């Protein structure tokens, strides 16, 4: 990733973090469960857009675009594209419903949790989309600016996926997005 792209990306994270602390949370209107629009535009492996509104899975971090894995056939693939493809496929397969847990009004960013019932199930079993992505090894537990997990159960799930060499974890060169983001933040802070 070029230095300019990283700085723009980090600026976005810092402004979202500042805005997020003042975001509305847990209001009745925000917690209404809704299907993801079939015409949603996938931006990353954890974020999509519907019209002017952007939705991001709370506590989930996907691979960053512009970072790469080399698969078992020695083919170089954009890790962010792989993550995004898996998110789109899971949403298509599971048809989850999502509820906003926090919203940053200024940026139209909704932090959401999503749940689905398997089509073959009786409707009582629910699959958390974040857990599904992390369990299969195609997403990571998001860390806050202090390097702590945003949602501890996701970190436990990530450790289990890593031990099982699930998904991206089967590649020795998996680019951990949290490490990349936190390292870049430290560099920016050191320059200030």
C-alpha cells in the first residue's frame, strides 16, 4: 500500500474513532433487524454500502486491500479481495438480518451485528455473521486503538481459526490487518 493511501486510511480510522465515541447507541430505531439489500455494494470484507448509508460489521476486521497472500499454487492474490468475496458469498447464502448497534451520523456509518438461520435448520439456530467470517478464517477480530479486542469472543474465535489453519490462516504469509493498522498508527503518532 502506498504511504499516501495508508495516511488517508489512518485519518479515516482516527476520525471515525473520535466520532464513534459520540455515536448514538442502542436506540429502539437502530436495533430494528433488516435484510441486507440485494443491490448492496461491497466495499471490503466487513463493509458494504446501500445508497448513502454504509454498514460495517461491529468487531470484525477484514484483510486490507493492497495486501497479498500467496496460495498453495504460488498465485499471488489480494487478501482484501478474498475477504470481500467471502463476505458477499456468505450474505448471499445466509440472507442475514442486521441491526445497527451504533451509528456515526456525520459519515452515515452504521456498525451492525448480523444474524442468520441456516436454510436447512428449524429457525432456532442462529449464525452470527462476524463469527462465521472469523471461524472460517476469512476475517479477524477487530482491535481498538490500544490494541485490545473490540469484542473478546471474536478474538477467541480468531485464535481457534488460526490454530486450525482455517481460511487465510493456512498461508504462512497472511497479512494481519490489525498489525498493519496499529503499526501505521504508531508511525503517524511518532511523526506528530
